[in-house]
């Protein structure tokens, strides 16, 4: 039996980003008689913009996602079989495919009135890459219930739990979402008092999405600036260490030259001393011989 929370969450994560919170709150009220279920619904987190874009892609263009995951399966098999040539070919295909599908995802978001910045697009592509290299990440993406982007570090399995709306979503397949019809006829031929209110709500939702995007972009910019500062400081430290090592090498080379000169002088002195010793030994031998003759 399907967990009722999964069915409700599947519907929530199908919605435009700006509609998520009010729809979730409405579901909490609707199911308040079931306190446990209401609490679980209340705990569902609003997805980040990147996660929402991936969820949208999964629901609107499942074929593209299937292609990504199929290449990922082949890539993991090539790694397991140590097939270097196949692995190189699939790695090239992976990069091309994730870039192309990310572009497609940005287009789908644009159709929803949501602009995807390069920073968010990088997170979308990183999530698709994680889904290709890690089976658990692939299942998480397929669920359509991501609340955060995924990142594959290349060391160990991808930790998908923090990025899923609920743990039970792993292995769940998202329901396809059809695009909203374009150019639908107006249902009212006279002014609708609710139309202005709806327009205001839509504008507020767009403002909320734009504000969220701005906050994410600001965080990304701050993180990038911090990385630059840290790397600049590290570069200065390394340069100072290199200068110190060069100074020490120069001192050692000078000491080596002085030692070589002193060694050459010492060898000359030793050679002269050896010659003097040999002459002294010959003189002693001659004196001993002369003394022996006189003693006879």
C-alpha cells in the first residue's frame, strides 16, 4: 500500500515553486484530523530553486532524464569492468549530455516564468552528474522530490538523505506533469473581481521566487569571494615559503662553494705534508744506516 504522504508530496512537488508553501499549509489543515500525517506534511520542505528545476525536468521531460540515467548506468558498468576506452567515451558523452539537459531544464523553467542563473544551472548540472555516477542519487532524482541539489565528490556514495523530501521517496517514480495549455480562452467576458487578486498573488509568487534566487545568487557570490580570498592568502603564503627556500638554497650553495675551496686547500696541505713525511723518513733511514756503519 502506497504511503499517503508520498502521494500528497508527489502532488506538492509538482506545483510551481511559489505555490508550494500555501498548498502545503492547506494540506496540513485538510488532514488535521490525522495528527501524525498532518505533522509529516508540515515537515515537507520547500525545494531550493535548483532542486525545483530538476524536479520539473523529471516531471516534464522524463525521456531526457531516462537518457541521463541510462548513460550513468553504462558509465558505472564501464568503471566496474575497468573498460578504459568505453569509460573515456562515456565520460565525454556524460559531459555533453548533462550540459544539454541542463539547457533543456532552464528552458522548461523559463516557460514557468522562472529565470535560472548560471550559478543555479551549475547546481542542476551537478545534480544530473551525481545521478549518473551514483545509483542512489539516480533514484533520488527519479523521485521528483528533491529539496536540495546533489553533489558527487567522487569519494564514497552520494548522501541523498538531506536532499530528499522524505526518506521514503527513494525509489519512488515521480508523476509526469503536462505543461499548462497556452492560449486558453478567457472564461469570463465581464470583469472578474477575483482576477486582480489572482494577479497580485501571482506577482507575489514571482517576487518570492526572484527573492529566493537573489538570496541564492548572493550566497554563491559570497562563497566564491571567500574562496578567492582564501586562495589568494594561500598563494602569498606559498610564495613566501618559496622565497625562503630559495634563500636557503642560495646560502647552501655558497657554503658548498666555500667548503669546496677549503677542501682543495686542505688536500694541497695534506699532499705537502705527505711529501715532507716521506723525506723525513728517508733522512731517518739514512742516519740509521750511517750510525750502524760507525758502530762496527
